[in-house]
C-alpha cells in the first residue's frame, strides 16, 4: 500500500490546515495560503476538504473511495459513517491510544507486527476494529512505544478506554463531536456524489 512520502510541511501549507500537528508547520504557514483557499470554486472547496480528510488518516485515494462507497450503504448519514470508518481503523486507534506520536509511526508499528488485536497479531493498518475489541502492545515491542503510551499522550477520548498493561479498548462507535478533526464533512460527501 502506498503512503505519502513527500515533505509534510509542504503538504500542510497546500492544504491550509495542520493535519499532522507538526509544530514546525504552524510557523511556516503564511497568510498567502489562507488567502489562496478563500478564492476556491465550489468544486475546489469540496476537493480540498476531501484531501484534508485523506491526509488526516493517511489513506490512498482508492482506499478512501471504498470507505465512501461502504458509508453510502450504511444506516447512518454518509458523512458520519465515513468518519467513523476512518476513525476505527487500527492504525488510527493505535495513534489515538498513545502508542505512537503520529499516524505515520502508528502505521509503521502495525505493519511491523508490534500490535495485537484481541491477542492476535494484526499487521494491516486498515483493519476495521469493532467495539469491544482490545488493542495491545506486544511484550517484545520496543521501549519507545511503551514510553509513548505512559507519558507522551495524556489526551483521552470517550470512546476509548486505556488500561495499565499497555492496552486499550474501543468501547463504542465514536460520535462526530468526539473526533478531533477540523473537516467540513458534507463537502466530502458532495465531492463524491458529483464524481461517482
């Protein structure tokens, strides 16, 4: 699976939003970038929101489109279904639980086999975690990941529970207001309704 490998600060400036939480990127963002985003057409605004959402979760276009198709078939509104599916990806939950300091590090941890889901090794970053499943760090995982879990991320999310033994559980599907991303969801759905 391809991953974004170009300079992240450059992508942050292009998107006009610090989707990766990079401190260096905040200093480099200029008024020129925000002025450029104000001149967008309706289609341009929809495309920009879609690109921002893809960048938040580090997914490919093909993968993202399949998430949209599945969300359209769900019981909840398409925008909420899409965000929930992305939020409940294994690599994202590893990041939210604090095992990793970035979505890129979380993806690498999963691919390298450091993560267990319900005591089974899972090396697919896109693995859909279901409510009630437990995500744990392997016993032989590097100390860096254990340190991340205990010290780096004190943030907590109502839909996740963190436990002492380097593990966490997805308690339930997240509500939209609990997911910490700055995206205008309807624009993403409008973009795909235009092209699909």
